C-alpha cells in the first residue's frame, strides 16, 4: 500500500510546483506584452476565472454546510501582504477542524471536477487505465472529440488545476491535521493489522486513480510551460 501513497503525494507535489511555475511564467509574459502590472494581473485573473470561481465558491459552500458564518465573496485580483490574491471569501473564525475542512475544500472540489471532466468529457475511465495503456486510450478519446469541445475541456483542466491549491492563509489550520493523516496512512501500511482485502484494494485503486488524474493535468501544465518557453 506504500507505493500508491507515494504516487499520490508525488503527483500532488509535482502538480503544485508546475502550477506555481506556470502562473509565474504567465504573469511575466503578460507583463512583457502590456508593460503594466495591473494589466498583467487582470489578464491572468480572466484566464483563470472558472477555476477562481470554483475555488472561492468551495470555501463559501463548505462553510455554509458546516454552519460557519460567511461574508462577502470577491472575484477581484489584488495584492495583499505581498501576495497575489485572485479572489477571496470572508469566513468567520471557527474551530480548527471546520477551518481545515473549509480551507482544503477547493482541493477536493477541484479534484472532483477534474475527474468529471476526464470521465465525461474525454470518456476516460481512470479505474481501468494504467500508465502503460494511458497514451493509446488518451489519443483515442481525443480523436473522437470536436476541436472546440476538446479546447474547452483542456481550458477547464488548465484553469481548475492551477487554482485548486489553497493559499497559505487557507491552510493556516490545515497543516497539523494533514500531517497526522499522512502519519496514520504510513502507520497503517507498516502496522501488523489485518484489514479486509477488498478495503485495501479499494483504497489502493482510489489513490492510483487520483494520482493518474493529477499526472494527466500535470502533463497539460508541462506542455503549456514548454510552449510559453518557446514563445518570444
């Protein structure tokens, strides 16, 4: 069970790194085109708007479900505390558990949305795909779609994958619970516990499918980074 856990962690880390690199590169490109920081930030905001809306709406919806008071939802880019914020949602102070769930909500809703896009948009079944047959099935799915549909799906993959990670402010109370969860998963792997084989297989398949999902979206980011590097 250790390998799926490692793949899961590595895929999240690589997707996060590629996301930060892509956003930085886009800001630089937009600034070179416009010679204005304000214009560059606004261009990035409108480019990522679907993902930004999903990110902030996830905070608000989760807070409402957990009966935590919410305030104004802002879809406006701004610099605050030397950080670029493309949107914000006002959430009342609450206990660490609910704050963690609210702060990490965009990651889970983003992951679910990416899965739905691949499942129903590209007709990929992540539960049956392996790394060896990924490229043939991916190519076959792409060839069956109209160009505009394919462009729309990849645009949404790009916008959501690069806005699903919570900001440091969102994760201020999530660090300890996430570390504890990781420790529990690793402990379950090495502890002499006899878990039902079906439960183990289900958990491994889940981690593998999500890892594959992240690696596919990571590929989109890498292709875009290479294209931006070639554009002068």
